[in-house]
């Protein structure tokens, strides 16, 4: 059995930065809470919780802790409330997400409509939308974008609009949406805000999927970028998505010769190593 790990698997810059911020605070015995889960990985969140880091979702739960804003960012209202209530906080929002906030905030001066490619309920998307004062539309694919625009075609051909995306949005889906806009809507300004590492991670995962018998995607079920890796790979080869290596016991893996592994941006590499060790032990036992 050959096991190959896709390039760029594991923590991205934004996730590493957020975790390092919390680690430094813990080393200095600072009481810490995070407004929402710091990253989308249950194992990491549980480890932080065991070390005293509380996840809060309302201001009444903060009490005397220093608040850390999660890597996905938060809404303008939450930041305003923290300032208004004079609650001490550190902003661990990924710089690439922060860049979108700045683009959208500045866009209020020029654009009346904001189009956001991403998952409506994702905290990053909620944060992005909160920085725009005009009308906001969210779409997850080309079909939804067409539904939004073609029902209001006259408006979108006369009113100035801005289009951005969640940093972890599917590159393939984004390119289809951009092509549609460029074909007939000159009033829509397109800003490609997909993180470059996300693009590379998706590309490497797809290449590996084309040369493997099976792909194992490791990462949180609530991780948007991990789910996208799963969707990309399953278009080419049998693919399974797990959070922990113990879930592999539910699958018959002995029939596969070339297994590829990729992992989401919030997945620690030690979880990937556990998967590799499991496969190696299984192979040894089989031989």
C-alpha cells in the first residue's frame, strides 16, 4: 500500500497565527476566552478547553477573561460592542479575511450592492456582510448567482455592485461565476478574495485524487474548506471524510493500493500522522 499526503495539508497561516496568539497568552497565565470557536476543529477546541480556554457566544459569558476574536473574524457589531463595553480583546482574525473586511468597508463609498460567494451561515461570511451598509446577496454556486441577478437584471446592469468571496470558496465554482459576470454585467466589480493557499490546497488535492485509488480527507465536519476538499476529490475517486483516525475502522481499506491523504486548513498535522500510522499498522498486520 502506497500512502501519499497532498502538499499544503494541515494548518494554514491564519489558523497557525490564531493558535499562536492563544498559546502565548496561556504561557503568560492570561485567562482567555474565544468569541466563537477559534478554528473549526473539534480536537483542537477540546484541547484548548481542557487548558482553560472557554468558548463564548454572548457578552454575558465573557466575565473577566481576555477575549480572542476567532480566525474567521466576527461582525462589525461584535467589535463595536466590545469597544462600547470596554471589554479587552485581541483580534486573531486571519489577515486574508481582514483584507476582505477592508475591501467591503471601502466599497460602501462606491457600490450599492454586495455579492458574496460563500456559505450563508459561516462566521466568515457573516462577518464580511456586516461591514457593508448596502444591499447584500449571498450565493453558494453559479445557479444561485444566476437566480439573484437574472431576477434583477435591470438593476445589476445599472447599479454599481461589488463581488467578493469567502477565502475558502471553491476555485472551480468561483471561476464559473466570474465567467458569467464578465459575459454581461460591466457594472459589477469582481475582487478575487480566495486565499492563495486555499487555491493551492484544492489544486494539490485534485491532482492527488486523479492518481489514487482512495482519498482520505482529514478535518472537521464543520470546516468549510475541508468539506470543499472532499467535494473536489470525490469527483475523481472514492473519497471518505473523517475527523479522527479511529473512524477508519468503519472502512475496508485493504483493497486499496494507492491511498492519498489531504487535510483542511484547521487540521493539525498530528491528526494526519495518526491516519498514516493507522494505515501502516494495518498494512503490517495484513502482511
